[in-house]
C-alpha cells in the first residue's frame, strides 16, 4: 500500500508548515483509492476533526460522498495519534506533517490497522503526476 499526493494537496501541506504561531491545522484527506494506492487529491481544513463524534464524522462523510480517506494534522503529537486508534478510524489514513530537525518538511502517512489492538501502519508517500 502507498499514498500518492496530488499537486493541490502537496501545496497545502507545504503552505501549512509556514506559519509557526498558529494552532495545529487539522482536517480531512480527500481523494480516492484504487487497489492498494490511496490518491490524496485535496485537503479540507476543518478544525478539530479529532474531537468530533463518530456520528458527526459519518454525517460529514455522507456530504462528501465517500471521498474522505482519513484525517490529517500539522504538528500532531501523541494525543492526536492515540485518538485515531479506535474502531471508527479503522481502514482510514492518518497524516501528520511538521518540521523535521533540519527545518525541512516532514510528512508521514499511516493506515489505521487492527490486529488484536489498533496501530498505525506507516505508508510510503509519493508525489502525484499532473493529469493531462
């Protein structure tokens, strides 16, 4: 399995790391899946998505007609990671971005999996190609 980033999603991730004094940006990863590849086409900044109930997340998911692949957070800490380790997030993506030690963009994508306990399975991230 892998994640392919569309140009718009990649630009928003890069822009999201610029303001250092804002609260962590959170939202939804939008796109589609083909076989083992998740195509993240857009990011939908939304606010505290990790605080929403499962019912609220389902209602939002119906509005976007199945294009929500998961959630993301900039500067995510252990608390955000723990919040996706539950049944309502199983099989979805969790993305986190921030600055690495060198100040460069660090992007990580995970699949929420289950094997007697929930865990985050790291996935490789590749830049997408523009459609012609």
